[in-house]
């Protein structure tokens, strides 16, 4: 065999060896992958088998009692992991506030002081009281004058009161929501001035009860709904100057309660449509802490008809507080901002609690030189509440003025 032929044969053998090696390597790769996949499947199956076995295990405590594996309580039943629970937010009480007589007559001492001080209402009423009035959900008082520039005063009356309609803004500063017009001064300047009073209050967004363009409006309750609780207000006067001051089907005027029958109808209507009824009454004898018999009797009639609170005014001084069938009666809250006399007054607060109970609080107030302020000095507060206990009936006052029945 010549030399060239040998070289060709060697090359062919080398090529065959390379091809054989390639084939061997190729066959080894896939075989290894299949084996790996089988191994993974076996591992997964084993894990699943172990998991199912774990689920079959009965967990027991140290006493051999069955125990929930997700139970996170210790041996004494305490939480092993304590998460701070959010305390439920309880609704706040509804606060109804009441004051007595006010007078914005252009020649009155309160208005003279208001204009002279030039500080708005803070020049005439202390800031803490103004905050209390504005923070109440509903604040009511006795508006004992007309808002008008029209009409002529009744010559036979010793005192007649009329304010410029712009003075209604003072009510807004005070936080007043509703006023009673059932009193012995709302018609001092005649029907035109009374009609102007209605218009002035309506335009200012302030409600009124006890008077109206006719008898239906005069005796109609005014309603407020707060937190699903409806409160109704009605008012009447037992002090009316003349027969033509009474409202009729065709005549503007007010509702009287010399005979309580019509006012009782108003109270019953209010009760049918509300959860809490306020009866605000102008009555009693001026300048005395003593009650007249009819005040005591009528207060009970009003409550028996459905009133949940009876609030009085007109005497221009404080009169006592008592409870009848658990309902508060404040016979007179005195002058709130009426003249320059130095006299005790009060801001009465009734709390309507979420559990349907009520609390009654009287804030101690003093009038002096046409300035109304809350009594804050401890000794004077104590003296005030002793004074109120002495003129009240079967009640006691705590140091914060909360009023409760004596047991």
C-alpha cells in the first residue's frame, strides 16, 4: 500500500472516531435530563406525601386534649399575639341650651354697651359663655322685642321695645338657633312691626315659635333632627297685653296659655312627630323668686301632654328647678342680657344621651352693668348653687351645676 493511501485511511478512521464520540455525548445528555426530571417528581411526591401525613397528625396539648393547630391562645387562655382592638366611637350627646330674656331695643343699656365697646358680642357677654352658646347643637332664648323701623308704640304701656332689623346679627354672634316670640313685648309697636320681625328672623335663618301670621303658624312646632333624634319646640305666653295680640285664622299674633287647651294641642302634635319636646313658656310674676300656683299646675299639664322639658321666662329673675315624672322644669331663667341690673342668671343645658337618658346642667351666670358673664370663682359658684337649691324643689346641684332629684 503506497504512502498516500495510508494517509487517506488514517483520516477516514479519525473522522469515524470523532463522529462516534459526538454520538456518545449526545446520547448521554438527554438520558441525564430525564433522570433529573424523574428525581424532581419523586421529591415533589415525597413532599406531598409528607404534607398529607402532617395533616393527619392529631395535635394535643400537654394533657392529651385535642387542640386546634391554628389556636393562638396559651395554656391559661390568654392571647399569645394581642392586636390592639379599635374602641368603638360612641356618639356624642345632643346639647340643647336655653337662656332667658334679651332686649336689643335701640335705647336699651345692652345696645348702648354693645355699640360703645365696639367688640361685637364679646364686649357684652364673656367669651366662655359665647363659646358655650355657639357649641350647643340648638340654642334658644326669649326675644322680647320687635325687629322693625315701622309702627307706633302703645302709649299706655310703661315699657315698649323695638330694635333696628340689623341688630338680628347679634343673635348670630350669640349662636342663637331659635327664639320665642310669645311674650308681652313682641307687639309693642303693632302688627306691622311684628310682621317685620317674622321677615327679619326668616331672612337671618333663625327660627321662631309662639307667634305667626295666623294661629296655625303661631302654634306650629319647629323640628330639628340630629343623629336620628328629632327635637320639637313650642312656645306660648301666659302674659298677653291685649285680646287683639292673640293670633287668629286671619290675624297675626301669638298663642296664649291662660287656658292651656290650645297649647296642649300643640304639645301633643309635637310629641307625635318627635322624640323630645321643649315647651317654652312666658309666665309668672316679675321680680320674685316665688312661684305662682298656676306655674306649678300648668307645668305638670304640659308634661302630661308630652313635653319632655318646660323652660320658663318673664319674671326677670331666676326661679327654681324641679323634676316631674323625671322631666325638668326650669321656672325662670331670668334676664340673660336685658338691662343694667346686677342679677343672677343662668345658661341651662340639657344633654340628650345616646342611651335616651338626659342630664341637666345649669351654668352659673351673672348680669352686671349690661355685661353677662359666667361665674368662675369657686366660692361664688358654690354660693350660686346654694342659692339655686334654696329656691328649687327637691333637687340638688353638684359643683359643676348638674341637677338631679334628691333621693
